[in-house]
């Protein structure tokens, strides 16, 4: 009946689900954060914490960011042939409170970049000299990719704001105001990494281990059209888009020039109707189509990749990610992960290379042993507050003395070589025994005597320092220390096609392995080494014998090193701009308009019950995502039994503090023939995470619902729920590995004339390789005659199996329900060049029984859900289920459809 209307509504819903960069109900800063200030400069608003300003005693960091940001904008305006046409908020997150090795940029719902100060330890891997500078050039490139818009799309953006997808009134057609948000991820991230490497800072194009990964993938022959443009489920997953994409833009830049390569995004920005059409825009930019250039690109690098050499013997285990090896008690220890199951702890005996593997609850990271207990170095949230680096045990409890420290190494006496994360927003500031070692932009290692070794960068040279004194220099940006043994300094650095282990001894440099795949290594005994070996299927761990030869690391050279910006870097002078009109930042008063939608829907029916719906929504959000305000007005005129319905709602959400809360008010009236119904509803709720104990989360959720009927009785329904839950999940899973929840609830209903009490227990766990068993039970005692049981089996949005409304003729319900579910996940990974694919399929069977004093009944059903990939990189779940309810010899059958975000 409403096919035309629903098809557009479905498309809009899927797009909205897929492109929420962050949940609007969740802040991008921790709830226990410092106060923030803000200042404006040109079209930027800088939002920063006081501790960020003080993180470097010799410079005002905010002023440096502003100065460097001006330089990068000037370069990008010319190179991308575009000037940002909207203001940008730049959030410089507190490095004392938000110790995260990440950053993001978005144009939805507003133009925003947020930098987190926890990534200085990645400088070795990224082959760069400054974490902050790398964030600036990388994330700003994303804004210049995503901001361009042309023609009718630009007009719709000026009227309705930054919506992912705008239905034109009357739903005649849709408009995508910013088409580049649908550009393939390997183009977006690859271009940003390419530009990151152009500023004389180093960058991932200079990293030997990323070159090793690239060549291993090219050599494997796996880089097909469908794999490159889709977010697939094969190693190295999302990392592939950064690495392979950067070499693609390097190829385009070498052939056509940097500016031509960057201007593709402006040329594509007019595709406001179908943003997936890119072939013609590639041809317009480069003179050749998209897929033709992909063929040329792979052919260009095929020869070099053919010479890429891996270690192919002595494998003991594999992993999809790697953290540095640890030497503990005459063993080398490390963690492995397959992305689906708990990590494995691997122990390799130094004396003979024998090894053992065991499951562990430790979070993935580098291992340390303190007072006979193992910890991993990682970043986790402490008691629902700060996100901190330090040493965490299996219970995810932080060793207090390690808080805020990124530990590079530990002496035999238990003293740490570390950098303070809060003071290392730019480069690591290494400390050992109270002494600082400036000039290093790498992690350090200790020898047995307690001397400190680290790498620094001088122009385009890596310089090794021992206790602050220069030892030797090598050409290039990439090298990372592994250990110092008997005066020999071991480090990983570049080969022509990747990376390998080198040794510095007796004023000479030796190449330890004639391969290109080594990204980490530890000496076991003699010439035997444990090696982390890069392959196209993952990281393999091998025990091999070294055969050393005299050889220096290879230095990579690129055409853009001749550009002025490469030599000038980001700091062209020593003067700093003034901060203008610095004000205290208030997340509520800084709410800003982020989007407006108006839709007019006409529905036609065969029974003449036609209707017209007007729907208007305006959204306001602050740049830290701590506050969200949504206003909605909907009016419907119908030929059905009621002639009109009008509704106004206002919803406010706040996540600025440890206790998150929301409040909403809704007014609606309905005119039904000659009668008139007018209602006002007020809803308030809070969520208080008051305890974390052995990975179990304890939440209290008090709520208050008030309903006023202007022509009848009012209703006051306060209540509270207590939830205890634990979720154990891993990066590649669609369904959590384990999920357990216990919920207690009590609620007053109908002006507290009735009281409902209930308890719900649910658990689901992995039996074997994503074969899941779920068990569910609920007990309720209610004075209210209508009670709705919760969704059985504790489902996690794979299916919504319906729930069951039980109506009792008595005034009391005293009963329980119970159930079980069984489902298995299949990774089908059916990808294509069409912007819709299937990654995973989950069939399911379930059963639920209901027991009451006067009767019992049950329902059972089957369902299947699929994880679809829309637009090549937006996963969402669509499910179909059928149930059969058997009650007093009668059957009630039901079929349903669900859509949810992954």
C-alpha cells in the first residue's frame, strides 16, 4: 500500500545508520575531563583544554597548532583547488584525560576534527617525526576531500545543512549534498597518507614495514577491484586501505602530478544524485577511467613486489596484529590474536626455542612482569572516566604507578624507561631514573648496564643516541630499536622492498636476514632469533638462524621531495600568532545548528484511505558531542477513521558527565471524527555507571514518565533499573564472544496505583567458531493487568523476535518466561563493484515458553539475518524471522523484518 513512501524511507534510514561518525548520544571526550576554552582564527574554532596548553614548557602548543594549521590550509587550498566553505571546529583533547592513539575528521553533522594525544609511540611505525604534525596534515586532508560540493547539492546543503542523504520534498528524488563521503575508503585514507608524507615529516610512505605489507599484498595477487573498493573481512582489513591507497596516489602523483591527483575530489563533488559513479570523474581528471588506472597501478608495482622475500620456515604461530616482543625470565613472550577469540600468550624459551601457547584475558599489548604478575601496556578507560595508558592486568585493573606512562623498556631492577603521554603530544619525552632524554622521536631500549638508547631525526637522517650522545646515523625516516645485547645494537629498518633486522657493532652495520618481511625480532641464543614476519595472510612468527652481511638500510626517495613544502616543513618562522577572544567553553551554550530536514510524503491506498505527511526535523549538537537537541514536528492528514494528527517533540541528550541523562517532551493531538484527543508526555532518564568489578559493569537507570491527557486521567510512572553485564568481544566478530546480563527493575504505573517488579537473566556464548548458544529467563510480579515481556534470548539486534504482550483478566501477573536460541555465523564475503554486498549470514532458531498460574503457552521460530555492506563501507543488519505462538490449541503466526546498525 505504501511501497513508494517506504522505499525512500528505507534508503534514508540505511544511510543514516551507516554514516553516523560517532553516536550522538556519546561524547568524543571522557566524562571526567578538564574544563575547555576556545578561540577563533579565520574560519576555525579551536577548542582546547588547559593541560594541552601547558603540555610543553617551551612553547604554547595551541599557538603552534594555529600557525601550522594556517600553513597546511594554504598548501591544500592550492593543491585540492578548493577553499573550505564552512567553518571548522578543531578539538584538541586533553592528553591527561583522553590518552587515545587516534584522531578523526568529519563533515557530518558539522565540520569537525578531533585530535587525541596518545600516539607518540607510533612514530617509529609511521616513520614520522611528530604525532601532532602528522594528525594535522592527515586529518585536514580529509576535510578537503569531503567538503567540496557543487550544483544542486551545494544548494541543498545551504538550505538543509550537512545531511548524509536528503529526500527532496514529495520524494521525487534524493540528493547527496557532499558526494565525496561515499568515495571508496582506500581513496580517502590513501590520499590522506600520501599527503601526510609530503611535508618533510616522514610518513607511512617512508615506513619499511608498510612497504613490506604493500608488496606482500601485491605479490599475493589478492588486490582485485572488489577487494580494494569494499570493506572486506580479509587481512589486513582496514589497514589495507591506508597502505595500498597511499601507493595508488603516489602512482597518480608521479604520473600526473600532486595537484592533479588531489583535484579528483573536486571533480567528483558534483555527483549529488549518484555518488557511486566515479569512472567518468577519473577520466575527466586523469584522462583514463578508474578501473584502467587500477590495472596500470598494480602492473606498475608488480615487478618490485615479485622480488619481495619472506621467511618461509620455522613458523610457530600466526596473528592478525603484532605488539613488541618482551624478554621476561629467560623467555620471549608476546600475545597473538585472530580477531575472533581471546588472545593467546606465547612463551618461547631463549635457550632452545621451545614454546608454549595458552589463552589469556589480558588486553592486547606489550607484556611486562611486575611482582610476579603479567600486565599489558595498553590504553583503557578507568572506572568509566579517564582513558589512560599504563599497565593493565587480566581484570582490566590499572597498576596505579604506571598511570599515564608509555613504557618502552624495564631494567632488571624493575625501573621503567618511559614517556609521559600527557607531555608527549608531539614526540616522546623519554625518562629513566628521573633523567630526561630529549631529541628522541622513538621508543627507547635499555642495555644491562642501564644505558638509554633511542633514535632521533635530523632532517632526513635517523640518529642513534646512547645516553644522549650521538652514536651513528643512517639515511631515512624509518628505524626502530629492538634490543641491545653485549654491546650490539639491533634495530629494524628499510630494505628496497620492505624491512628487516640490522645490527650495529664495531662501527659497522650488518643485515641479519636477506628478506624484506621482518618487522620485529628478538635474539634467543647464538644466531637464533624469534622473528615477526609480514605475510599477506597475517603476521607469522618464526624461529630462524641469522646470516649477517655488511649492508646499510635503504633510504626511500620520492618525487615530491623537490617541492618547496617538503623542505619548509610546517614551521617557516619562530613567531607565534596571538590567541584571539579566548573564552570558556560550555558544551550547552555552544550547541550549533547541524541539520534540517523537511519531507512531504503522499501515500495512496486501494481502500481510499490516502494520507499526507509533513515531517520537519532540526538538530543541534556541540563539537564535543556532549549535547544533542532534536526538534521534530509532524502533521498527518488522512481519510482514515481519524482525519488529522499533529505531534511536536523536543529531545535533549547530555553525556558531558559520568552520569548521562536525557529528557524529552512530546505534545500530540488527534482528531477522530468529532472527538478530539490531546496529550502531553514528559520523559526523563539517567544512566549511572557506578561500579566495574572483574570486567562486570554495574549500571543504575532511574526514569520518570509523566503523561497528561487533557480530556482524561493523568499518569505518573517513575521507576529504576539495575543492570549488571559483561561483554567479551573481539575486533572481527559480528556477535560478541560472550555476553551476560542481569537486570532488576521496579516501576510504578498509572499514578503508582500499580507496581511491576521483574528480573531478567540472559547469556550468550560461543560454543565453537561463532556457533552461539543463548539462554534467557524473566520473572515478573505485577499488579498491572498488561505487561510486555522483554525481547527473548537477550538478542543483540541480529533479530528482533517480537516480544509478547500478555493480557491477564486478573489484576495480578505472577509468572515467568524462559527461552533459548541457537545460531551460527557464516562469513560469505560476497563483494562486488555494485554498492551493495553481503559479508556475513546468521541463521537462527529459538524457543520461548511462558508460565502463569492459570495457563502456559510457548512460541518458537526461525530467522536469518545478513550483514550487508551499503556504499562499499557502511555495514548494517537486515533480518527476516517467523514465529509461531501456540496457546490453547490455537496457532498465531507472524513474519517480521528488522533493520539495525552493525
